[in-house]
C-alpha cells in the first residue's frame, strides 16, 4: 500500500512541488483539476449561513407554535366557562313518579 505524500505534508505543499494538470473542456476553456482554497472557504461560509438561517426559522416556528398553544388553551377555558354558565341557568324539572 502506497502512502500519499499529501497526508504528511498537506495537499498545498504537494501541489506546489508538482505541476498542476490543465484540462481543456469542450468549449475550449482551460481549467485546473486542483480545487482552490478560496472556493473551499466560500462553501464553508455559505454552509454556515444556511445553518444560521435554518436556526432562525426553527426558533421563529417554535415560538409561533408556543403562542398558538397558549391561545388554544385560553379559548378552551372560555368555552368551558361559557358552557358551564348555560348549564347553571337551565331550569331543572323534577319528575315524580305517580304510583
């Protein structure tokens, strides 16, 4: 098993010692195979930004759900009070059995 040099020295040092291969695409543009460090950093920043946006959305949704839960409890208590008042205002008729 062959050990790669980049594991010991890092990919950057190995890339400096070796010439980069250049490919020509179908459109005739030339580009190198080696990734650029600025592109890797930009991907990391973009990933962290997306995670932050998702965290903000989750926090906002959980707060909205908590407020809705409180409102439903309040409405339920109002309904119970309203229904109990109508039950106490009814006239109860006693029926006696005649033998």
